């Protein structure tokens, strides 16, 4: 990350590179909060029935999500949260009819997803994702308070972008060609070894606040995979910004998420190659 980017005062309107055809297939934006042990599946079902059913008519039950905690000064980069209850509790998904958008809720986590279900679907961009979180989280917070469970105490924020890049876009036949998608330091074709068959990459960056104090981390993960609809070889690029709110309350959470968006989009622009930037139609 360029040094002059590290201490920007960011907002939802911070100008960033954009793309006419970005490879993004999913965006998850959410918050973790102190567990509410009394919040049962019955309560979550009532929340859905009262507040979400018209917009999200479908319901699915999923295993609980345990978001890692970004710790500083210890031996581990990401420590799992301690489960507050001995008995696992479910996470509920509430989905639109086309399943392109969903809200996921459990006793200590709330998130909104956008997914590219139809290959022709266009990504709704950050303002829409932010607006969805604000709308549905405020409905949830109001429901929780009105049901006598008190105020939600947000402890961590999380924003993930997932991109699918077919290797055929760079002339690959399998999982070769990663060096033409991502700028690889020291990983290139070898006279002895030949072309890289496939690779996995992981990197993390500390996200500071305006004073330089660590707030969280940006995790970049690159994995080989296959596209579900046609089994074509792809690379899956994930950019996850995770950390503590940048100030009190939900507004502090939104400030961190705005900052995480700047870091994720900047990392995407810095780490992918000029060839792919052109292919995706970059415009600043």
C-alpha cells in the first residue's frame, strides 16, 4: 500500500479507481456485536416476519459464523472468537426471490450480501451495499431494543469482496497465468522449472486510523478454483477488511467499513496487473 494512502481521512465518497466490468461476484458487509444469549430462533423468525419478509421472502438455516478477531501485540494474526454458548446456535439467511441479495443474522453477527447469481447481473457498487447495511441493520437494532434485549454493542466490522478471474482471460489453459493476473514478487516462469502450474497467495496489511493506531487488517487471499456453471478454471481473489469500529456506535462501524472499502479497492488496483486493469475497463 503506498505510504501516502495509509492515513487518508476516508468516507463513503472517497474517489477510487472504478471498472466498467469488474470481476466481483460477491460482497459481504457486516458487523459482530456482543452476544445476546436470550435471542432465540423464534425471535429471529419474528424479526423476519415483521421487518424483512416482503423484501426477503426466502429463509435458509446455516451453521453459525465465528468471525476471527483481529488482535495486535499477540502471537496470532486472527484469533477465533470464544463461543458464548455450549450449544451451537443457528445463523439464518433471509433471501430475495432471485437470491442475489441476502441478510444473515445470528446472536452476535449481522451482515448483508450481494451475489452475482446471474452472469448478466451488474454489481450494485459500494453506495448500494452500504445503504443496504444501514437500512436492515437499523431495522434489526430497533427490533432488538423493542423486544427488551437492549442496545447492540458492536465489537468488530467486516467487509469482503470476492472476485472470480477466469484464466482464459489471460490465455491460460489450466491454472497457469496467475502472474498475468496478479503482480507476483519473485514468482515468474523459470528456465529450469517452466511455467507455474498453479499457486496460492495470502498477505495481510495493518489498517491504521488517522493517527496511525492499528484498527484492523486487510487480508488478501488468492486461490485456484473452478467456475460453478461451466467448470472453467479460475482464480478466486478475496479482499477482507476486518477490525474494530472507528469510533462509537454504528457510525463508528460505518467509518471503519468506509476505510476498509478504500483499502480493498486500492489493494485490488495495486496488486492486479495493468493487462487485467485494462480488460476490466479501469477508469479513475
